[in-house]
C-alpha cells in the first residue's frame, strides 16, 4: 500500500525563538533577582561589614602591643583588656579636652555678645554716620544674650537628634570594642582557623599577607601616635608661651588631627588655635600661632618624621595622597583613615610577590640609583667647597691677627 504525503500538515518542530525566549526570560529574571537581592542584602549588612572592618583595623593596630605583653608572661585576655583600656582612656582625654574648649568658647561668646553688639553699633555710627538705637527697636543690649538663649527653646528637635546620634555612636563604639576584644583575646585560634581552611601551599602565603597587614597597620598607628605626642608637646610649650587659653587641649588637638588625618590634617589642626587666638582679642597671637605651627611642620618633615616612619610606612607621598582621596570617596573620613595602612600593605605585598626585571639604560632619563649617586656627588662637592671657604677664611683671619700683633 502506497503511503501518501499530506501537504501543508502542521509540523511539531519549534522555531529558535520559541525554544530560547522562555529560557532567556527565565535567565534574565534569575539574574535580576540575584542582582537586586544582592544589592538589598549588601545594603542591609553594609553597616555590619563596616563595623567588622573597623574592628579588624583597631584590633590589628593593638595586636603588636598585646603580643608584646603576652611574650612577657601576661595572659592574653588581661593584655587585650589593658591595651583597650589604655586606648579608650587616651580617646576619652582627647574628647573631653576638645569638648572643654568648645563649651568654654561658646560660653565666652554668649558672655561677650552684648559687648560685641555695642562695638558693632559704634562701628556703624563711625563708619556710616548711622545711629543705631537698639532701644528704639525694642531691644535692650543687656537682653541680647537672653534673646539668643530663647532661640534654644525651638531647638528641641535638634537636641533630640543630636542625643540619638550620640547614643548611636556609643552603641557603635561598644560593638566595635566587643569585636576587638574577641579578636585580640582569641587571635591565635582565629588565625589557626583561617589557615587550616586552606591547602598547605596557600597557608604560607596567607600567613605572610596577614603578618604584613598587621605590621603595616600597627606600624602606622604607633608611628602616628609617636609623632602626635611629639607635636602635642611642642605646641603645648608654644601655646603656653604665646598665652593662648586651653593650651593643653589645643596642643592635643593639633597633635592628633595633624597626624591622623591624611594630607589636610595639618591645615585643619591649625585653624582652631588660630581662630581662638583671634577671638581672644590679639591678632598678633594668631600670627605667632601660625609661625609656631609652620616651624614645627618643617622640623617634623625633615628631622623627626623620616626617622620614626622609616621602618613603618614605606609609601610614596603621591600614593599616600591618592589613597586618601580614594578611601574618602569610598567610605568618607573612615576610608581616608584606613587608606594609608591598606596602601602600605598593598605596596609591601606587591614588592614581595611582584615580578621585578632589570632596568634598561636610557639616554634621556636616569635611574633612581644614578640620580642618588649624582646627588651624593653634588653634596660632596658642596661640602668640599664649603670646607675650602672655611679654610681660606681661617687663613685670612690668622694673617690679619699676625699683622695686628706686629703693628
């Protein structure tokens, strides 16, 4: 029996878009779900992640001191608690000292406000010939402070917001402190847990990375703390001689801010004592403050800082500046603070594990070694010429002395 082919019969074979469109749609939906779900999860836990990063940073900064105490027979928990209490004590002294300056200056401003209004009235009268009679305006000069104080009754919401922010900061500090204590007190076990989860060929690399990060973070914090102590001591004596109010608090402010805020810390630190010198009534004191800060900055840059940071922060100034800007863009002030030790650790790891090749000779540019050798020759030539001038001056002085004796 012959089979017949039925023309125009419906085919069961699907076209390409009928096959791939459902799969593509499902894939896009799954990708969008993971994307937006990941964003939601990251946004939800970003505060916790930031707290964790901050905790590890503080713990790595304190870990060398804890290790120092444990090697001398201290129990790890006691060493961690002692170091944390010392750090919290230093931070508390700094906060209370700066708070005392702020409250004192605000109180002085309110007390001097009637006199300031009177001075402004006299200046307007002398400069423009306009007599500003505050009594005709229904304002008594002695009541100006009262009017200003009355504004505070409408700032209850602001006070409530500030109180909430302070409580949030306290809770954040307690959370970080708890994490830091656990990291410091149980660091050997935590390190062993991290390394045991890796193959043996990766454990050595991971341990080296952890060691370098701890050394760089701790070295940066301790070098900055040493420079801050020297700076605070110098500026305390300078501000005391100038006669500034709150010399200890202002010196502490200059020392801490100038060292722990990258790049612009010196300028931020100098604004406060200059401003207080100006409002204290003598612009010459402000000039002396600027001179003192400038002189110390040069003294620190050329004599103190190279010796203290030589073994702790091998970081090019341009890299430090760029790292601080990048960290500030990512995490604000905290990012700028964390950027330098992170950049120093990354630089050290790149030097350790990076591939280095022999430098080719160039007719246009000299190598760093050639530049340093040429600079040494220039310095030696200057020293030789200076010595020859001293010798010629000494010979001339001896000849003139002999001539005077003969005469």
